[in-house]
C-alpha cells in the first residue's frame, strides 16, 4: 500500500485574539447556564434538563480552554523574545 503524501503544503494557522475569544465564549456559556436556571423545572418536565448541564459543561471546558490558550500565548511570547 502506498503511503499518503500531501500534494501541497499546509497553510499557516490563523492567529487572532484567541484568549479574548475563548474568554468571551466561556462567559456566554455561563450566562446561558444562569439564564436557564430559573426554568429548570420546565426543562425537567419536558426531559430537556440536559440543556442546562450542557451550558455548565461548556463553562467548565471553557475555563480549561482559557488556561490552555493563556499558556500557549505566554510560550509564543517567550520564544519570540529569545
């Protein structure tokens, strides 16, 4: 079997305000979680309580993402200053 080889070089990754983007989206997940809490009984009655917990999971994963991208940005700045 022939080994797969790329036909062209991969493009450079897009860079932007990664920390701000991840922080903003994490905040959005948390706001959605808080907005749904008063209606938890309705969600439970209609078997949609997973919507609430999905927002909380998104918040938790976003916090991990913030920690990750802040470390990544710090590592990029360290290598650029050397």
